[in-house]
C-alpha cells in the first residue's frame, strides 16, 4: 500500500468516526445541504434565542428576524445587540411583524404567559402587523433556511409562502409539528408532510423531540422537522 493510499484510508476513517447521526445537530446537518447560507428567515423570533445562534453558525448569512409583539421585539433587539460583536450586527435585520397567509392586521394574546407562548387570537389584546413570506421573498430573492416557530400558526405562515415554495426558492424549512392526536396546539406532522411533498419538498430530519410533559407521558408531544427542496 502506498503512502497516498494510507493517507486516503486514514481520511476516510476520520470522516466515518466524526459523522454524526442525522438529527443530532441541526447545524451540522444543514451544512450538508447549505454549506454557505446567505439568507435566513427566523419566523417567530421571540427574544433572539435563535437569531444569536444563527449569527454564530452562519457567518455570511443575513438573518431576518420576524417578531410582532412590541415588548418582545424590543427585547429581541436588546439581546442580540448586547450579545454580538458590531460587525455581525450588520447581518441582523429585525422586523416587527408576524408572517401569515396574507398581509393584514391581527390580534395577539399577550396579557398572560411567557412571550414564547403568545398566540394570534381574535380576542387578543395587542394589534400586530402581518406580512407574508412571499412578500419578503420578493425582497431577498432566495431563502436558504427558514425556521417557523409561531405556536400553532405555522401552517398560516406556509400559506403565505405559496409562491416561494412552488418556485423552489426556499432550500430548507423547519416547522413545529404535533406528534399525536391529543396535541391541539400544533399542526400535525402528517399535514405538514403532505403539504410539502405536494410542492416538491421532502423530510430531511427531526430535531428537538419533546415528550408529553403536561401528563408526564413518554410519547412525543411535538418535534421540529426540517423539510428540504427536492432538486
């Protein structure tokens, strides 16, 4: 065996050793399909938990963070600006709006509970602005990765992304899916799967699996599946 063959063999062993199982690390997995993302949509940005991570993991991407609630939006800006270095902040684009099926106004229930559980509801106490993924797609052209975490409103966001999905202008999309019939808060996985497959997207992996904590049962309550465009 030549030295070149030995080196090649050693590299292959190293790659096999370092290969993580799909679903263990979202960012590791995304690099397999999006090595150098340029645009990320953070839909339901809350107070910046995801935005801060995206700025770190995607060093050349512009992060569009959509958060409609005024007080939460201010926390989002404060947290990200406090946490990140100034050169990175030029890649952070906070937008005070929700994304939904159409451009309109809506109400959110914000009077009780934590900010990551606020929901759009006709009886809500705070009026918010609603835009669409298709509108913002017209601004950016292509989205490499889109995370949707809107407490049961995810499917409405997808309705407003119909043009972008049909034209395959989003590479990967993460949603929050319900995993059993008793979960009335999240859209069922089967609904998402059917919707995406009809538009040329396939299931890529499962992330953040959460058991049924309300009743302390061990079956899955929800998870964050990622779907990718089929080229």
